[in-house]
C-alpha cells in the first residue's frame, strides 16, 4: 500500500517559549473556570493563539491540561531525613505539598473532572498523581527497611492515608491545611497506625 500524504508528512509542532505560553494560559483558564468549563477556544483566546495552533500540538483538552499541570511540577524526590516522621513532614509540607496553596487550588480545579471525565481521570492519576504516590509509598518502604515499621503493615493502604485525611478536612470541613495540621495527623494517626503490629486478620 502506498503511504498517504497524511502519514508521511509530520504535523508541525508548537515548541519552546510559545508552547509554555500556551500551557501558562491553560493554567490561568483552569484556575478561572475549572476543568469542566475550560475549552480549547478559551485557552486559544487567553494565549492569543488560533485554535488550529493548539490542535497541532494537543488532540484535545485532556492532553493539553495534563501537559499544563506537568509543566509546573518537577518529578518529586523522596526526602531522606532518617525517620518516617521527618520524611512525611518534608514531603507533604512546603512547595508542591499539601501546604502549597497553588498546588491545592490546582487540584480543586480538576477534582470534579476526576469523577466525570474518564479519560482525564486516567491521565491525571497516571501522570500527575502517580509519581507523587510512588514517592509516598517509597517513604514507607524505606521506613520498613530501617525497622521503624513492621513487615505486617499494608503500605499500599497506608501510604495515601495522610493526603486523604488532609484533603477531606479541606474540602469537607473547610480547614485550610498547614504544617500544624499535617504534623498532628502524622503524629496522632499515621505514625501510630504504621508502628502497630498487625496479625493479618
């Protein structure tokens, strides 16, 4: 079969500073409107670009928003303070953590989409949440290797618990997370749960 023109000619790409301008505009629209109301037209208008320019690089708003979210997040590194408590505080407080207002606000702008848009939810969990979840899990795994927590602890169950508790207090109870709240949750819930020996029943 003779290749068609469409398959042999690569589509032009948006690159460099112009790409970042579009991603920045996407984040602005996301903050203003939320994911549900965000459209390619709205982003094009904010970025002073044509919609065709956006579609040369992204096939729709799922890929555009995911790339925008990733553009402001570096790959998280697991802290190594020498203790489970210290690692959790270092990981969840500060830039990119649960005390980072911008990071939390960004999560709030997409939270409804996670339950309504299957494609977005899949990409968000894999590309945005996935690396953070792996860091959290590695903190508990390293604590187990140090002998801080017993082998019977279910790391996969416990690792997401801190974020879940804090975000519940934020979205359900209206309590803005700070280091004091996160430390209380760590000291009163996470550490006791992590250091308890379980018999597997």
